[in-house]
C-alpha cells in the first residue's frame, strides 16, 4: 500500500496562546489520521464496540519542525512501521505536512497495543481485524515487534508513597 494521508484544517480551537498549533493538537491529528486509516482498511468504530477491543497508545513521541497556523491545510501520513506476529503490539509513524507547500511540520511515532475493553488487558486483535489491517500494510518496510519492545520502552512507572501529598 502506498502511504495513506488524512487531511485536516487547523481550527481556532487547535491553537495555543502563541496562536500556532498546540502541541496536544498534533497528537489529536495523528489519532484522527490513524482512525481514518483503520476505516480505510475496513475497520470501523462500530467494529471496536462489537468486538470489545480498541487500540491503546502506550507511548507517542513527537518532533516539531515548523509552526502551523489557523486555516492551514495539513496532510498527515500514516504508516504501520511495526507489528507483532500476533498483531497485539503495533507501531505507527506519522508525518505532518503543509498541504500547499509540502513543508514538513512534525514527525510522530506511536507505540501501542490492542486492548480488550471488557477484560481491561492487552489482547491480540480478532482475525477479521488483523487480516484487514495486514492487507493494507507494506510488510517489507514493517519491523516485527515483540514483548521485548514493550519492556524496552524508555520510561517505566515508579509509584510513590501518597503520604507526600499530605500537608
């Protein structure tokens, strides 16, 4: 499959106090593009509800290159850059571009897994989801992920004693 692109326009509500695209809006845009891509694969939000699963993002990293402003038309690429053998773990890469000039605005890499909304734990996607997704992926450019990749994430939870919050 050639690279999938989703299109959006920067809205006033997407801006920060500096009047350019807020950092959190970039994450909203990549999420929007991923869901559009899954729809293009034939996977709908209704499928998620019926199958009681959904994609859960564990880590998203962003690199910002240029500002985006209100009214600017943005193209967001979607590439599945990694997937585990059973499809449980995934990685997407996104690039955001100005539609008129092709200026590279930002890069994002998203690492996550499929999550059972009823059992509240990670799960391989049902065959119907995995087959639809794999049919649209360029497998030669995709790396095979494993549980080691989950363990190798650069940040891990470190609980603290809640008594430190007391006055």
